[in-house]
């Protein structure tokens, strides 16, 4: 009976148990950043419980006992939004004592940066509402989800100065202006055009395609592609984007 | 009774419950790197249970229901080794399905880089064995602790190329050779001396003290101090140590 008492105590502390087969006291949340027409967005969902709309939140949930953490994050992202094929990286675990009103749950946050175009949200009757929300228009979110978002945004902005994480969101051949638009969206600032070009080319991460844009009304710009091999080399030495 | 059944089920999956007042299914582990005479070490402990020596492990344990994650990590580090006053940063959460033989537990790993001299291990009858183990001599550790160590080591080596995380381990005034020793210990390689000096000085993170070493048998070297203000500025722009 001592064990059962212990068990009850744990449950009382932990609040409502997760569904059968899921681990109590630990969850996952997904922070999915999306780029859309030069704007940075974040993927939010809103559950409808008994006809009552809950606050907007990051798509998250409980982990099955037989499931690795990242697999749980992937499953839940698809379950709630229909989004799949996204490479999720662990961001940080948030576990403050009072982060949830109903008990003690630490959440392992995963993040990704995607092109919204390639990650359509698929609604169905079992899914909560979902939207790509502009980063400037994020409402008060459930629990500590605004804190997770703020942390993730700082992390992303720091990371993009050290790693070419945004390049995979561009077409294979892109102009320097397209690249600058991407950096400006993520960093939420205006970069000096000649300075950006000079520094970006100096890093030798871009290879000229010796081709120009076609079908544009304005003067056609040169096209570049990302040189993955050069990046590998630079990356192993440690480098950063200086602009 | 459904709730109780659920509870039992969770417990069966989770294996032995942690002590009363602690959260099931989640723990913390501390990866404490120490520098000692130009060598990189890691802090390990070995529990003695019923007179039986367990494998060496990272100092870790269960989290109290009323305790934040980092506070738990700090408490457990002190509990097992006597080490205190260390600034712990979250590294990553390890949560593979089968990482522990007795049930499903995800562990939030914290790390720090310290000078072993400033973190003496204090033995007492309630504490497990503890040692600063040279990074080249680490034995097979308990559970997935070798994996946590490998991840942390890669993380540290990446980080030290972007942030001056080792400077606080040096005396306030130090020589370039002392600085190079520190980098060589962490990166586990030999750096070219003229190259290291040239690149380090070029970054303008070091301020000359206009003083030389005293009381040395060899030719006295110039002393430098770390320029925190210059680092702040560089850091906000994103920079890296290039050597």
C-alpha cells in the first residue's frame, strides 16, 4: 500500500493524468517558424473543448511511453495541423514549478524554420484551429508559450548569424536580394544593401551560377547558389556572418 | 477506479517511483567540465548501494515537485559532490525510450565549465565516490551518460569557437600562452603559436595590461586582460574565433 500511497501523492501533485499510454509530467511543444513573402510567422493552434475556444498555443502534447521525444513532437505536429516532413531540433526544456495551472509538467520544446508554402495546414474535424501568425501579431498564448516563443526567436536570430540555416528556404538559384529579404525577415531589421552584398560574397559561401534572372520587369539580377562544401569547411573552423 | 488503473499502468511503465515528493519520469544530470593544469576533466560519481559499487556516472537525480529544473540540478550537484556556486546552463534533454533499464525517464542535462581548483570535491559518509576524471580516461558510464558526455564535449568545442567561455577560468591578468593552453585543452589539439597570437590579438578582445609576468625563470611574457565591453559589442554582431 505504501507504493499506492506514493502513487496517489504523485498523481495529486501532477494534476490530471495524460491519456493512457502517455508519460505523466512531461510533454513536447513545437515552435515552428515559417517564412512567407518576406515575413516571419509562427504556427499556432487553438483547441475547441466542449464548444469553448481555448487560447492560442504552440502545437504540443503528451509523449507515448514507447516513443522517443522527437518522434512525439513530429506525431503531435501532424496530429494537430497536418504538417509533416519537418526536421525538428530540440530547443530547450521549460520546467518552471508553476508553468501549468493543473500540475507539474516540464515540456521539451522543438523548433524548425520552414517555408509556409511547403507546409500547408490541413484542417479536419478532429483538429484544432491552426494558423500561421505574423511574429508581430502574436496574441497572449496559453501557459508559458509566449516565453518559449521569445526564447526561440532569440535563439533563431543568434543562430542565423552563425549558420546558413535559411538557405534551404530559398530556391536552388537565388538573387542576393532574395537572400537579404530572408535575413531581414528573421532579424526583423533593415540591412544595408551594399554592405550585405559585400560581406556575403566575401564569405565565399555563394557560388555564382553565371546566369541572370529571367522574366522580371526590372533589371535582371545575378543568380547564386549555396556552396555546401565551402560551408562545411568554414563551419568546422567556426565562422560567423558579419553584417 | 479507472483513475487508479491508469495510475498503476503509468507506474508499471515508469518503473520504480522516485522518492516521495519527486517528479516521476524526469530527472536532471550534471555534466561538469573542469580545467586542471592544462587538462580537461569531467566530474563523475559512483554510488555504493548495499555495499555494491555501481558504475561511474554523471551526478544526477530526481526533481522535487516544488523545485525548478536548474535548482534541482544545483541541489543534486552539491548533494553528491559538495560542489557549489557553479553556474549551470541547460545542455539538452535526453529521453530515448530505452535509455534506462527500469522505466521511462527523460533527463534534462545541465553543463558548466569550471576550474577544478575552485570546485573542491568534499567527501562525506552520505556521498558517493566522486572524482575529476581526465577526458581521455572516461570509463563506461551508467545508462546513456557516455552519450551525454560526447554530446556535451562537441557542444563545448563548438561554443568555445564562438564565445569567450574559457576566459573566466584564467587569472584576471594572463599571458597569451596561458590562453592558448586553455584552448588547446578544450579543443584537444595543438594550435600554431604565432597564428593563435595573431588571430587572438586581431579580434581586439584582449587589452594589454602594459605589464610583464614576474617571478618566472624564462623570459617574462606580456600580460593581458579580457575586454568584456569589446566582447559585448562583438557578440551582439555575431563573431567567431578564427584559428
